C-alpha cells in the first residue's frame, strides 16, 4: 500500500498559521506579481475560486476576499516541517511538490498495517502532522500511486480515504453501493464515483477524447480497451489504466538525483517598458545563481521567456560555452536572450528564466581569451555577494538596474545597490 499526504490549501493555510485572526475568512494567496491565485482558503473555494484563477475573476466570485501575497520563505519552512514529521514515521518518502508526498507503507517496521486498521493509521498521520505543525493534511491510502493521489483529494480538507487493494466487478448502473462503507472503498465503487476529469493527467485535451468515447467516469477509463487508450494517449495511457485498477506500476522513490535545473518566473500587470522587464530578469538571475551556488553547481545552459498580454509565451535557449556560476559571467547571455525576446511594442505579463544542465561547480579552467585577473575578480565579487545574501537575506543587495522591481517586503525599501 502507498499513502499520499497532501497539505490542504497550503499557501493560504500557511498565511492563517502566521496570523490566526484570518481563520474562517475567504483568502486569496497570490503568486509573484499578484495577478494569479496560487491557493485559496476553503471559504473562497466554496464560492467557486480555483487555483490558477486570475485575481480579477476570483473577486467577481468573492468580492470581499482578502488578497494576500504568499510568504514563500514561510511556506518553504512549513513544507520542511511536514516532511520532518513524515520522515520520523516512514523510512521511504518521495516529495512530489512543496505540499505533497508519497510514502511506502511496505517499508514500515512490521510491514503494512492490517486492512482493518488502515483508516485509523491514516487518521494518526493526519493528527500528528496537525498537532506538530498546525497545518491540515488529507491522506489517501491505496495500492497504487495514482489511486492514492485521487484518494487524498476525495474528502478534502482533512480527510482520510482508503482504497481497498482488490478490484471487484462493477455493480449494474444505478444499483449497489457507490461510496463504500465508512471511509474504506472498493476500487470500482471509488472510480464510479469520480469523473474522468478527476484522474491526474487527464487535462482538457484528453478529457475531450474521453467524452467522445463515452468514458465519463474514472471507472469507464479503467475499463476502456487498452489498445484504444494506447492510440489516444500512448504508453502513459496504458500505465494510467493499470494504476487505476490497483496495479503498482510506479514505486515510491527517494529523490537522490542532483537537481538538473533552476528556474524562476514572476507575473505582473501588463508591462511594456524594457528597463522594468530587464529588471525582473536581473532579479531572477540573482535568485537562480544564489540557489545554484548553494548546491555548489554551475550551469551549461540558460533559457529565458516572456508571456504577452494574451498569455502566449515566447522563449529562447542558449547553450553556454563552459560551466558558468557567477552573475557577471551569466549576465551577457541573459541579455542576449532578452534582446531576442523583447519587442518594443509588446505588452508582457510574465518574465522568467532558467539555468539548466547543472554540473558540479567550483572547478575553474581559464580559456585562452580570458584575463585570469578579471575572472578571479568576478569570482571574488560573487563570493562577497553570496556572503551578504547568506547573512542578511537575498534582498539585502541588488543591482542598480534591478531596482525597478518593487519588493512586497518592507525590508527591501532603500536597498543598497551595486553596478
């Protein structure tokens, strides 16, 4: 059996934990730039607000909602706290995102708890996380990762759902139980009660294919001809079907591979000024380089993108001549990418960049065309910046060209700058 632990309305819940007076109020936790809802409290969700919705659309549904910037440092801390609690319970854990984890119950001392005790076990996990972190999670337990993830979504917030490992034939349409007894469900009953759209990986395009084939429920997809699924969705479609039927196709795996890329993006109201957009790019460069150097890595490639007012993306990619790990050496390549993307008459709502093909850093070889004194100076400057960022925070110092980007935190007022 596999458990999926999913934090409830994570970014909004973290804000409530910071300020308990917000409890019970409709909250919109905003992303960078403030134009998009990245989480909403359940008071706001009850009125139709969804993750990813534009703020102006959310306010049409909940005019009195509180719009608050997400605290990414605090959410990172909260995520680490939840994971710390889970690691005390489970030997094998796989983090899927900042607010969700898979755990393998087979690795528990004594093995998987008896089926009659699984619900109580899940409630114990939920209660321990809530008691020790102040944050609510939902828990799904099932024989496969896909079913476990669907189960954790079934009774949010704070729900525990167990999917029995043995699939049974479906009852006649309109007959028989659909919800199972208590919070323990048979696979067929659970899938009959979920629409095809509830299956992770079934987006709008795949959903259209499902509807055209008459597959309206998750059980319909589970019972669809495998060859038809392969034609429509390829091998992932067949693997999805096997997992829906309770077969463990994908194991819970610890992430031991080094990170391959680092990216950052920020959304904002439509903006056309070149200096402001370039300032966003420089701030992203500061962030990604600092994070990369903390991992003692260097980049072999750089990408940048802009999103216009119609939400269409334009991106460009730049392989680097050698591993680079300082802002000074990466900035010319970022400027080249930005120049290629920017159109003077354009209006943009997001700017982003990524460093990729990361390799171990710190080993520097000079090329024939470099002045070693300049290279060492750049490295010394970057080292000084790293030290200031570590001691006083990432926003303690920034480039003069980046001061167009206004921070949401008070401590960024009157930043020292460097050229």
